[in-house]
C-alpha cells in the first residue's frame, strides 16, 4: 500500500471513530438531526423543577420492593435490581411539577417509587386529556429513551414523589460495564412497552366497532 492510500485509510478510520456510535443511546438523537438545544437532559429538568437528591440506598430499597412484585421487571431478580443503583439517580419531587413535557426530546426515563403522577396529552384541538395516573412501580418516558422520539404526553406530579431516573449516558455505561444487566433491562422494557401498545390498540379497535 502506498503512502497516499495509507494516509487516506487512516483518515477514514479516524473519521469513523469520531462519528457517534448509532447503537449508543446517548448519541441516537444525532441521527435524527435533533437540535441539541431541544434535548432536555434530566440534570436540566431536575434543576428546573427543584428536584432534590434521594439517598441511593433508600431509592434502591424502594425499587427492589416494587419491581420484585412486578410481573415483568421482577424477572431481573433481587440481585440484579440492586446492581442498578450505580446507574440510577434517585430524587424527590414536590407536587405540581412537570417532570416530562409533551413533544420535547428527552433522553431519560423514570420509575415512580412513591406518590402519584398524572399522564396528560394535549390534543390538537386544545383539550387536555388525562391518559392515566401512574402509581409506584410504574415506568414513565421509556419510549423516548429507547427510540429517541418526542415525548407523547406530559407527566405531572400530583403528590410529593420519589423517583428513580435512568438516562441515556447511564444506560450506555451499563451496556459497557454490565452488559448482561443492560440486555435484560432493555428486553423487559421492550416487553412492557409492547404490552402497553397492544392494550391501547385493542381499546382503539373496540371504539371503532361502535
């Protein structure tokens, strides 16, 4: 190989190394052409709503208690749920705070550990529709974390809440340092999400029969 072609090859490899890995959750938004200023990270949202840190051991104990009884997330096992502590930020949020906004780009999901959260969607004609009220153990925002799409609904705390937050960078770190845990978590999130979509699809089909 001559010097010119060798230099070209090295340049190509260097450029490829500098491009974001499309398989990483923290860089997935780059492929969608999302303006970085529109990407709302948990650190920014936490500051905006005045969230305060929750002791990790307390948060993990709540998560273990809730998920161990969950049909899907309980399959992680108690030990694996405990290993999530190093990847999750635990926080306390006052009532009346929008932890997730509709139509924004966010790179985190949250687990409700205590309290209640309203899930509302603003319809095109202006009506605010109550989609659900999340209870302890429920997961919010996982769809945007997995597919980098816009948020479907707004999530507002109805009471004082304790939450656990997993963002894209932490999920990438989990994939690198504990790939077995990451693969299990992603698979279970996908199953829960699929079940939810099928339930919504069934409701829509039922309405069309009338």
